[in-house]
C-alpha cells in the first residue's frame, strides 16, 4: 500500500466544495467511475448529475473514482495499492455497486484497466454474490453497449434521472430478499431502460457476422430508451466545485436533445426529443453561480437554439457574471449572444459547418448556409472577437474530390472576409475523420479508407499552409479508426478489447483483432445490407429502422429533413 497515494486523494478532496460524504456503513455505497482523468471527468456534467441524484437518496452514498494520471498508474501497480475513491479513499473492490460513465469509445480500454487496478474481476461471468454489481451509462452505453457486454452486468439505456432510481430500488429490494446474482439480474432486466447483456445470446455465422440475437425466456425482446419528459423536474448543474477541471465553469444545462436532424449526429437521434428548461429554472441556477463567483458554462446541443437565449444572456451579464457556451449554430446565433460572449472575454468564435460544399451539407442535412457563417463572423468581428474556428469532417458518405476543394475555398473566402474587415486574427480548422455511429442514417455506410482520408488531410494542410494566420488542426486518424471499430463493434470486438488491455491497450488492438480471427476492415469498410442484424438491435430508441433508412436515402438524393416542431410525429419518438 502506497499511503502517499491516499494522502494525495485527501488533499484533492480538500480543494473541493459541494461534495457528499457519509459515515461508512450507513448507506449502500456506489462508486461512480469516470474512466479518464479527474481533470477531464470533473468537466462532465453527467457525472455531476448522477452523483447528486444518488447522494440525495435516503439510502445511497456515492463516491467518485477517476483514472489516475499515467505517472501514478505504475505506482498503484508496483505497490499493489487498489484504486480508491476521492471521498473516503475506499478501495474500488469494496463497493457493492460500481457505476461507469461512458462518454467516449477510447475510454473502454480504461474501464478494463481500472477494474484491474481496483482488484475487481473484469469478466461479468466470473463474478458471484460476493463481487460488485457493475453498471454503466452515458452516451456510449445507450448507443452500443456490446463491446463491453462481457464486462458490465447492466447498462442504463437513456437518461439516468429516470432509470437510476428504479435500478437502485430494484437492487436494494433484491439484496433484502437474499436474491442470487442471477435472480437479481433478471429483476434488473425488468426495469424500463435497463439492459442486461448476459440474458441475450448473440449468434454468429462462419464469417463472424452477427445473424441473430436471442433473448432468454422471460426477458424483454427489446429495451426501450428512457428519457426525461420535463427537464424542469431535474435541474442540471455543477455540484462539486474545483479549479482542477478542463472547463473551469459552473455548468448549467439549458436544454437536452436536438431536433435539427443532422444525419451524422448521435445526439440528434438518441437524445430526441429536444427539450428546453424554463428560463426561471435556469436563472435560479445563475443566481447560485453568483454566490460562488464562478464563470458560467451553458450546456446544450446548440445554445443558440434556446428560445430565450437573449433574455438569459442579459440575466447573466446583469448579475456581473461572465459566460461561455458548449456550442451554437451559425443560423440561429444572435447579436445578444455574441456580444455576451465577447463581453465575457471570448477570444475565438467557433462555428460548425461540418462540410465545405453546399452539396455535402445537404447530404448531412446540416442546414447551415454560407450566409450564416459570414453573418456570424460579422457579429463576432463587430463585438471585438478576432479569431474564428471551423469544425470540419472529412470522409463523409457520398463525398467527392470537389467537396474537399470546397473546404479550402471556404476557408480562404472566410479569411479574406476577416481581412477585408480589418481583422488579422487566426482562422483555425479543426478537421476530424468521420466515424459512422449506431442509430444514425450512416450506420449502414462504410468508413472512408484510412489511406484516402490521410491523403485528404495532408492535402488540406498543404493547401492552407502558406496562408497567413490559418491553422489546420487534425485529429489522429489512427485513433479515429479504432473508435470506428468500437463504435459499431460487437461482442467479438469486446473479447479483443479485453485481451488488448494486457498487451498495450489501443496500440495492440488491431493485432489482437487479427489474433481473434477478426479483421478491422470488416467493421470499418463494409457496406451494410438494409436488413443486416446490428449488435445494438436489442435497443429501441423510439423510431423505426425504416425511418432511419429513409433518411439515408434522402441523404443520397440531397433531400432535406425539417427540424422537429410541435405536433410532429414523423419519427415516432413523440
């Protein structure tokens, strides 16, 4: 045991305010685990939401656990010190319930690593009544839990506020009744929004293709996503305050979901229906931030779509606070919002056209026109913002060479526009390879060949290299293609994941896939048939497969889909 590691966690806790800490043995203990660093995890609003939700229950005590910094992981291993919680420095294996927050596919490797460091059996099939119950939620769990099906006992499918209380009630009832682990899992499977993977058998053919999913007797054929109907019932904000975060703000969620129907975006499909919090609820949380003297970070799929954004901006600045936003859309941004951001010290205005050409923006149903980008730039320049950032994807379905050239052309014209208006600021392009995701219209489409994407990325960088004050930032294609396998991966991929952790993690993943008789190319580059069985077919997001496939056909035909509106029943969610 390295006692210094324990002292460091205590010191970390002393730098926080707002945490919960209960006497040992008085409540059911839950370890809320974020499979990345404290610095990253404490910026995740979902972590704060579930932490408070569990701790406000009469019989639950929730403590946080984070992935140690890389330099400390070896200290844990060398000294045989188990991974511990921040609040009480309790060993992970001592918690009866362990709950993971899954936001990013690359964190799957960390899930396995953290269980090993915490002395918890990694495989669900090897755990018995004496071992913790492992649950997982978050975006990745909702979209496709199968790569971690061998690890996690139960997944939360949807929004935790409406699932976790019922899940914990079921768990505690089963424990009081002396239920076996298997009996408990069957009871959990009956809770709406809870998926227990061990109760579903996946059948593969000789080519390792999934052909059938068979639920055990008495188990629901599908698990329906659960979501909060009225966000005002569940205010969402920063709970534990610390300066050691990626985003050092008091986070406030203004809205959830998105109704814009961008065809590449999981948020628009798996968090549908779009919902807004009332202005009164949000402003009340603004006043809480005022007491703490914290800068406000507004969270939502597109802050500019919030119907009362101008009033909210006036409220925040009227209280003498500063603000930042997670994202906004160039076609709905207002002068009030941009002026408020500039007044708060924003140096760079970010826009997300995602594609350079009109044709590609029609393919993805982005709904952003060039005039919107120039108008947003005008608003930024008028407010004194000198720098701009564009989010761009390459390798999108139906992409052609001229669409790549259009990115270069758009960047040059936007930079020209800045200079014509007296700005010598930076224009930054953040370029990412496109990754097809489950439950989106592009789930059937292959990922673009890596060599071709790397060629495109090199071309973009070289074409804009000589332009002064233009920067092209590129996400690692290597990591993107690992994400691509994991995003649409099945249980076979999960087996390779488990083995890869012991052989170097993500660096060994492709090699281990091959050793398991699998080809990364089959998951990345293969066009799926319309009726193909997907690993996530057990889950129900509320809309039909036909609806999603029709959107793919509309993408090919460059046909638009209108955003959500009151009284709309097109997709089946509402």
